[in-house]
C-alpha cells in the first residue's frame, strides 16, 4: 500500500460519513515530505479531530506551503455521492437545471447574485421518484455553502428540474418531497440521527400520537417513501439524538417538509415556465373553506343559561391544542368564524367552534369551563356534517345535553314520542333526553334527523 492509500484509509477509518476532496491525501503528503513522520501523523489526526468535533460540518487542514489553516464546508469538498455520481451526462443536466431554476428562485435575486463559483453536485442517485440530485453552491465566502437545493425528475416530461432550494442564511434545512404525488422523500444527512413519522395515529381513546422510526442514510442522504393512502403534508422529520415521545409537542430538531409541486407552482407564479410537472398532487381544500358557516358575526351565539364568558379564540385553541385530541405536531391555524357559548344546567360553560389546521375537514370541539373559567374538559365533536339538516350536533357529558347548530334555520327538538319544542334560531342547547332535531330554513324547508 503506498503513502497516498495509507492516508486515505486512515481518514476513511476515522469517520464513517466524512469524505474528502480527491486531492486531499496528496496535499497532506506534499506538505509532510519536509517534516518528520510523527508530525505528519499528528497533522492527519488533527484534521480528523476537527472534523469530528464539528459534527461533520467542517474540514480543517494545514498545508506547509499554504500558510494559515483552511476551514471549509464539507459539502463543497466532498466528492459527489450516489449511484449516478459517475454519470457525466446526468451531472451536466443537473447543473443546467439548477442554473435555469435559480432564475425564478424563491430566495430572491439578491441571494442568487451573491453566489460564487460553480455549483457542486453533492449527491446524485436513483430514487423511486426518478433520478435526483442535491446541489450546493458557495456564496461570498467561497469555503461556505450559501444555497442548497434539489434537482429532480419531472414525472411527466422526465427532464430534470429544480424542485426546491434553500438559502443557508435562513437557517432552514428542508426535507424534499418529490416525484409522482410528492411521495419520495429526501433529507441530507445532518450528522445526527434522523427520525421520521409518516402520519398522526388516533388511538382507541381518541387521543392522537405519532410513531417514529430512524431513517437510514447512505452517501450523505436519507430516502423514504410516503405509503399509498398517505399524504406528504402529514410527514414530520426531525434530527436529534433520540426520537421524541409519541405525544411530544414542539420537539427540537424538526425539519419542515417541502413539496416539489408547491415549489414549482410558486416558481411559475414568479414568471417561470409552466411545466408538465403540474399538477402532481390532488388539490386538498383549505380547512378555512370547509367551515360550517364562513361568516362574520358580531359575537358568539349564546344558548342555555345566561353566561358572561367570552373568548377571542385563545381559550378554545389552547385547550384543544393541549388536549391530545389533535396531532401534537400540527399547526392550529385558528377557530371558526362562528362560536356557540352555552350556559349548562350545572353552572359550567361550553365553548364550541371548529378548529382549522387540526385536520381536513376542520373538526368541531367543545371546551367546558368551570365556574372560575378554568378548563374542565375538552369534547371532540368530529367534523360538521354539511349535508345534514343540522350540521353541528355535539353531545355533552354528565347529562348536560346537546349543542346543535344550523345557521339560518329555526330549530326544534322532541323526545321519543313527544311533541316538537321550538328552541330558537341558528343554535340551541337541547336536553339530554332529546331524540330528534328539526331545522326549518328561511325558505320554509323543514327537515329532521335523529340525534
């Protein structure tokens, strides 16, 4: 084994992830020929120690002819990884797609203009979403990555296209979702374990949690596939030494997932060419558009016993978020434009509305407050049934009755075998013995349904 091979082998054995520039060993040998063997070995050990101490983020070496130590981002020094690294035609197409895509970059003209040198293909490989590549490029500091992104295969045209990019200055590291229906996931290995959860899971008690598994990395990236029936927008990935608890909220190390279809759509809006890539994902309506009644109101509809409780949405949102009945990693956008405040027979107060962001469609929740205003219970009411005469029907615990709502309708109820009892407009608190509810619209259409 010659000297160059020995140095390469020593560096490779010292770390299982860091790979060096092709001429790195030669530079060490050239600089060390004028030194004793002990000094040369110490220099190699120092380079490895610095690299490992930096979590793989930097490589440092001192060349006797070059003066001060050079510190560089390992992604710029590392040879291209992946099974397509040796395909010159692929690399050329990737670089061209990167440059073309940056013309309509979301990072802005200023960030793109600040890039220096040539783009470096950090990884190029075959995925279930087609050939793809991670590209990095230096900025004002030529030894540091200023922008990184993913070039992937258009599912229709089969051509390479920039489908996601991030400015390192933003401090955000994306997980890229690409390919048909955005089902292929790629994350760059950050040097600490990566964990993935495909979707929230609802248990028998109605509480929502997440299962986590560690992602496998190879050649500096981790790949995964969203299963059939899954949605990439439900995926969560984080980088940390240990996975979070099943119901942990706001865990450290969370990496946002960015769908290629969304990025391309925004690039088109910025003046980019309309590609065959769109649409690759079925449109999922915004929760706000699914509200039971998307209307502005002067205040909440009050039913039942008199109550002075008011809520600007904070009590309801906070209580639902902490209840365990929604995904612990979902962003709750807000409550509905409608709200029912019900004074209950036992003196408690119920706040009821829809929660946006917890799922599609939006879910109805009732929050019970005691006489002091403290949260006593959270009652999930499922999604509003918009095809029913009375879309909102939530049964309260402890025999406190039913809250029902049908905006624009007059409401009535009856017990089993009893006569109809009128209870008012839009919303009402019914007794626990109610068996059927009726709604009469402004046009006089009457419809009833069992509770």
